[in-house]
C-alpha cells in the first residue's frame, strides 16, 4: 500500500516535488503542513491523503532505521530515479530535524518527567512481628515534574524489588540509546 501510494508522486510536476517533500517534512517537524489547495489539480482529496501519509511513513521509517542515501534509494527502486533522488536528498538534509521531532513526539507520550531523585539505605533490625530481621531496605524519593507542579513519590524496597527496578531502568536506558543511534 505505501509503495503504491508513493508511486502517486510520479503525477506531481517535477518543479513542485521538492517543495512538496520539504512541506511534508516541515509538517512532521511541527511546522506548516502542505496544503491540498496547492496540489488539488494533481490529486483528488483521497489520493492526496494517501500521498501525504505514504511520504510521512516512508520518511519516518528512513530516519528511524538510519538508512543511508544509497539504502534509501534502494528501498525506492520501484520509483523513477529522479523521485528517488529527491526523496533521499530531502531526508538527508533534514535528518536531524526529523529525528529531533520523532524523539520529542515519543517523549510527549508521558506528561510527567523525572526531575530528581534521592535514596537512603536503611537496615531493618527488627519488626513488630519478628525480633531479628537484619534486612537492608532502600528508600527512594522521586521528584516528578507534571506540568508546572512537583510531586514527590516515595518507595521503600527490599533487595529483590531494587534489583527489578535496576533491571527495568537498564532496559529503558538501552531503548533510549537505540533511539539515539
């Protein structure tokens, strides 16, 4: 479906194709989107939507997968060479902007951000039920920024719970590092 929709770019006059591609990228980056009025003579509204969605999807995939210019053109081998070149050049020129926008969109999924944290190590010697416990406990205070407000969330964890938290944070860190590369 996406490849078929990208083939609709062949209908676009060559002098308007660069402008269209940069407008699509501007739209992805949170700026002005391309207007149907400017291309209404080329496509009907249904085909217009297909073209825009296919371009956005291909551009996002090319940036997410870190495709080189050659690999981009190879993935578009069903299109004429001039369209391949213009698509790959537009993505290459604006790659940093597109990546920043995709990362911002991903970060915007959560409306809360970790601002700071504090931890304390305690040794529980006994409890009201057991005379001798000798169990290390960690108290973590997370300072979470939600909009303009700070909220402190406190957790007390034993060794196993702390290990699970560390493992999940390491997994999240690996995911972030993969997005950066």
